[in-house]
C-alpha cells in the first residue's frame, strides 16, 4: 500500500534522532507515512557508557555498535528506513578529530550534497527536517548537516517530486521553562541546569516557531528509544528516570521552524503536513546500499 505522505529527517549522529524528533518519527510512522532517517556519520568518536562493553575494544568498532543501536531505537519508534551518508564523526569543535580528512566537517559540500540528494531522489520526501545554522549547539557535524540538507533541498526543487517543506528543529523558550517548573514541582531537576540559568537567553520564543507538534502519547517510546543508545546514554540519565506521564506533561511537544516556504509572523501549525497533498506514487523500488 502506498504511503500517504513522506518525511525525511537528517541528523549528524546516532541518538540525535530521539532528542529533537523522536516524537514525530513515532507519530508519523504510526500513521503509515513513509519515514526516512538519514545519518551523516555513525558517531565513531562518541562516548562509551555501556557497562557491558570493554571501552578499549569498543572504541575501534564504535560506529558499528552505534549502527546496531540505531536499528533497535528506530524499531521502537516504528521506523525501518535509515541511511548513512558514509562520513566519519568530526568530534566536538577544536578537537584533534576535526583534522581527520574523512571527518564530515571536511567533506566537499558538493559531494555530500550529491549523496543526500541521491537518497532524496529514491525516497521522495515531501517534508525535510534538520538543525538550524548553528547546528543547535555548535557541533561541527550538526552545522555541516544543516549546510548539506539546505543545499540538497534547494537542488531538489528542480525535480518533479520536489520536497515542499523544510523545517529546522527548535527549542521553545517557554516550553523549556514549563518543563523545568513541572519537574521541580515533582521533586525532580535537570542536572546540568545551574541556579543562575537565564531562561530568557535560551531557545526561541514559541510565537516565532511555526510548528507545535503534540507528541505526548509517544513519550514512552521516546524514552525507550533513547535508552537503546547505551554507549551514549548512561542508564541513570535523568531523562530516562522521569515517569512517562510526567514527562508527557512536561515535554510533550516538539517544535519546528519552517524555513521553506518561509513562515509568516506567528504562523501556527499542528501538523507538518498541513496543506500537503497525498502522495501520487511510490518511491523507486531499488534501494541504495548503506555506505
């Protein structure tokens, strides 16, 4: 049966898909939409928190381990189609890994764009999501992910199947303050939040964000999916310890800013596929091999 709609989410590393887009992946996957997750790297220089792994041994095959974690996490979210562009994790800014010629941040823009555009041609997404220009928090792979995705989206506009919307994932300022207050009322805190944290300097005002997607019913899946990223997420990570019902109350919305076509002032969407017609045909039958 042909999917009704098609969504592509482009991320830098395994586990990124859960934090900002885990809810919509579950939501649209459950609705029978074609959902594709693209990873620019396999996160080869990430951390190793899994107590069942020998850190020295695991470091040499971390990309392979994290690919397995991806498969398990996405299964929980109801997503079966995921791809890797084949670049190496660049590591955090100003680290030795930045100098690796295979690092994603050093990839020629034309080459990386061509790889992503190839996946777009095959899967024909109507809606594409990635990070903003800062990569959310400045990680060089996230920044490069934005550049490549935006360029591929623009180039795809000349295709008959051209994607119709491009969104950036976003943090809503008021929503984060609400999350902190709800947790505090229930005796819980976010460990990295300092006493002098400036909420007015965090994220973006909700009124400036185009799409407010209710994903509260998927918070249990989102927690379980994150827990599958055992190398990166310690078992005691605070997010995993919050009761599901409380987490849904505190953080049951994912936010996005529509970039193309540009969103108007205080525009408000509750569905990323608003005003997008149903798909007319299925994607190409031949799948490209994972790099």
